[in-house]
C-alpha cells in the first residue's frame, strides 16, 4: 500500500492516553490521525458519517466499553485495542482485534501494531486488484466493456437488468441471479430481491440501508446474511 494512506482515529476517556497516541502517530509519516475522542458515543457518530482504516480503541471506558463499541458498528474498521488491563486480551481477540496494546505503550510495540495494519490493508488492496474483472455485456445491438470496480449496483427490472456504473447506466436482457451466477464478482452482493450492491463502493452501512454515492439501497430481511458474510470475510 502507498505511504501516507492509513487514516485513523483514537478513542480513550483519558486525555494523557490520547496525547501519547497523538505523539506516536506524528512520528509515523504514513499514519494520519484524523480525530481523537474522549466520548465513545461521539466516535460512533463520526464513524457513521466517515470512513477510516484504523481505530485505536480503549477497552475500559465508563460510558461504553471498547467491546460494545465494536459490536455497535455494522462495518467496523481495523481495531487496535489499548488498555491498562491485561485480562481483557482474550475478549479483544474474540472480536477480531488486529492487536492489543497494554498501557503504558512503548513506541516500538505501537509501531509493530501499525505495521500489522499496513500488511492487512496491503493484502486487501492486492485482492481488490486481482478481482477487478472486465465484463463484456450486450445492450440491444451494442457491446459494452465494464470494469467490475466501476459498478455501483445492479437493479432487476422484470426481464431486464440495470447496471449502474460510476459513469453510465447500461440495461441488459438478464435476470439478477443469472447475472451474479455468470460473472461471480466477489464484491457484488445480493442485498434485496431486486438489488445487488458493490460492497467495495459502500460509503455507509447503517441498520438496513447501504449508501453508495448518495443512492440509498435497502437490505432485504432475507438477504442480511449475505451482507454479514461479506463483511466477516473482510476481517479474516
């Protein structure tokens, strides 16, 4: 992954702990600390509106524990837990924490955890490159070439399918499931009887809605497990 592209926030009810993380992040030129929060509820509100790669998260906070914080997010970023209590380590890994830093945090240990984030995000980007398929689709008498990474979502319209891409919309003669079975695009997930969304393009996932470039798509009750399975796969 390119240097300078890891964005992060820090959440801790102790100002001194936040100060240490701020100091450490200033020493790492590829790590950009966007915001710090003493109140975890404010951090949740921020993440509902903004995407970051990584969260440094205290476990033992009075209003909301770090574990409950992660459980409240439909699509959490990578998480590095920070705490003065070693007994929380087992619980943190149950929620797929990237790492667990015990206070007081030495800088070399902090850097080691950040390097784990670099490796995880780099591997994820390489997977995305490998799966950027080129689709050849026919619309009437015209043949179109569409990169899978350009597709935002597809919508079933009776016997036809509307492919909504970042720069155009193409209508093809196909059913939704037939399209998904034919092209097998890993990021294109069926979320509703009439829709499949490119999850890599999702700006927000909130309750039963997915937001992609100001378009609001509903997650159908019968298709929630598809979304959960996709998100679980990103954390492995």
